[in-house]
C-alpha cells in the first residue's frame, strides 16, 4: 500500500445554530443589481438614495453562541432615479474586516469583548460599523456604538476610513443614533464607555453643519450601562440609562459584555443642549429599559421624549440576567411611551406615560420634524393581528436565559403601523404569514409636503421565498397595504437606514458618477 498523496485539513463553516439557518444564513455577497424588478404602483418622480446598515458575516464566528449584532457591517443602497431603483451592497472595510480577510478567519472574538480576541489583534479596532448610516457634513458615516464612525463613499459604498471629525473626537466610542437639528444642520452625538471597556465616561459632541465639532462635554454615568439611543430637544440632551450593565471582570472571564442587573435602578440623564459636564443631572425613575427613541421636543415648559420602552430587556439578544433569572416574556415587550421631563420644581422629574398597549419597536418620524412637535410616527409591530403579545416558544434545552438563547424568543415582527400621537391609535398593515418587517423609512412626497405626506419605504423579508422586498406605502394610508414594491434577488439582514434626497448629496466632487446607474 502506498501513502495517500492527499494533504487534508478540517473544513470550516458556520455553526449549526438557528442564527445561521434559513433566512439568517450568511449572504456574504457584495451585490450590484441594475434596475430592480418592480410591481404594483411605484413612485414616478422619486430621486434619492436609501442607505441601510446591516450585519453580514465575512467569516464564521469564533464562538458558536454568536449573536446577530456582532456581524460585519454591510452597507446597502437603493438608488432611486424617477422611481427606477439600482441596488448595491458592500462590506465596510473596517480594520477588523481587513485583518480577518488577511487571515481568512474571524479574529475578534465575542461581541465587544477584547479579551476573547486572537492575541495577534489586541489593540486593533474591533468595531463592525454595522448599526446605522447617516449623511452629515458631506460624509456618509457607518456607525456602531462601540467605536468611531467609518466613512464610506455615497456612490460606490467603498470605505474611505475611520472618521474622528478632523481629530476632534477623542472619545473611543460614538453612538449609532445621532440627533439632528433640521434648522441649524447640526448633528448631536455621544459616546458611552468613552474611555474604554466598562468605563462610566460619557462624551457629548455637537457637530456643526460643516462637520466640525462645535461643542463638547464629558461627564460620568451612575454605572456602565448600555445607552443605545438618545434624543435632543430644543433645550436638553436626554440620555436613557437602564441596568444593562458591562463589567470588566466578566469581560476578562471571556463572558458577555452585557447583562441585566435587577439590583440597579434606571435613570434619565439630562444636560442642557450646549451644557458643560458638571450640569448633568441623573434622575432616578421607575424601572424601564429604553428602546429606540422617536423624537424629543419642548412644549409648554416641559420636554417631551417619545420612545419605545420595555420593563426590563428591550434588546434581549444580548444579556442573560446577572442573577441567572429568566425574563418574563412581557418584560421584553416594547410599547409606545412618552416621557414628560419637568424642570419647574426644585428637583427635575420624569413622568412616564404609556400611550398604547400594542407591542412595537423601531419608531420613525418625518425627519423634518426632529426636535419639534410631531404628530405622526411609524413603527414595527410584533405579533400583529393576534390576541395578546405572545412570544415564540422557548425550547427547553437552551443553556442560559438571554443572550443567544433569547433569539428563540424574538416575537414575530409582522406589522407595519402608523401611530397618530393625537389620537394615540395605530393603523396597521399586517404582513402575510412568513413575511418579517424591517425598520421603515418615511420619505416626504416633496420637500414642501406637510408632515407625514409622502411614502413609507419598508423592507420586508419574504422568508419562504428567501429574498427581501422593498415595499412602498402611502404613509397616510398604511393600513390599506403596499402600493407596490421592488423585488430583490438577495436576502437582507438590516438594522437601520436613512433616506438622502439626491439634491443633498454633494457627490460630484468625489466620483462624478452621481446619476450613473450600476457600473
Ligand atoms: C443594538 C444593536 C447593536 C448594538 C447595540 O438594537 C445595540 C440594539 C446593531 O448593533 O451594537
Ligand atoms: Fe438601534
């Protein structure tokens, strides 16, 4: 017998877990689709670009219990030209992406845990730039709250590089949810864990319309908790803090960045909009877990904040409870809530008012009304059209509550709803069985259209057909269902997005390819 000449090694692949199966199977494709197939009635005169941030998977993860939001940043663009749509996706060439490409494998370990990274990449930038994309100061920025923004080209989606606002952002982190003032053109940002892992430091920045830092403040939070979103009103910056906590010792053990700690209170932090760090006030409130925020504005001497909030763990895919307790399903359900922040007495107070009992998340408004009173908002609803909030069944063999296991509990996101803050009622379109909604985007019919008059763009995953569609609704008549849509030949896992009207894109300087489709 002769020795085999074959030289073999074990194959590599994605874990055999629900996260990477079915519709969640990694795409890993960078797409260029010219003239998307469309159906029904579509906008005839819409010109602009709908950018989205998503997670995808350049490589199988280092740990089998991976969570979705640890995936690599994938930018996507729907380029509308008189209603014709060309589509493009590109991975963000973050430092992580480039180092892993060179190694042909994942190197950075668990979500926001540097101690689980391969020793060869210690100290390198681990941020995935996968959460949100915004257009400001002539730059398109991909955001992830554990690092600085990554700039990408608004035409080609090619990565330009990491962006620190002309050297002025010294925070190690920057939120994925900036606030914008439509009058001044300012962008408001903050970073938490701003001096490194599990630090209580918060850095707050105002960026002027030209993209330069015009104001900065530093202060500390009562504990190192997740602050996924924030809002700014005419007078205040508002920071929601609930006890989804980071712990350095736990990170060093190689465990999760986040856990829910029932022993700690929730707070609302308020800072004058151009205030200094010593002016921060942390108001202890009833227990809540802050989800995505719709808007904030000043009215009748009170600052109103509109958001979705849950009792405990509004983002359940992150964190087992510190004490190892299972969440009650309703603890995780987000509902339309309005805060009333009153500073007229000796002590500032926050009154929290639930406006409707539908289970929902991902609020959006007409962006022209940010920081001023709005009437209309658009949400995704869970288990719409069914009795009760209801969750999927939790398989009995899951090792720990929360974390990756909580994926099995994620409710079905099957409703697209218009919420009227005047009547406090939803009007809802329930998707057909098998369809799952992603965050929607409001697009004004024209720059002068009244609030809420325009289109609602809604990405929907057709799970049985294994592709996504971009549906178009009349934003004033959501419950009548989509007018039409665009069909994608690929699946999209997506988190947040932004509509940028074509006239706002100063793209000629970079590539001159502004009105060319495809390539
Ligand atoms: C969220 C998402 C993130 C993240 C932290 O949805 C919180 C909440 C997409 O990444 O890093
Ligand atoms: Fe978010």
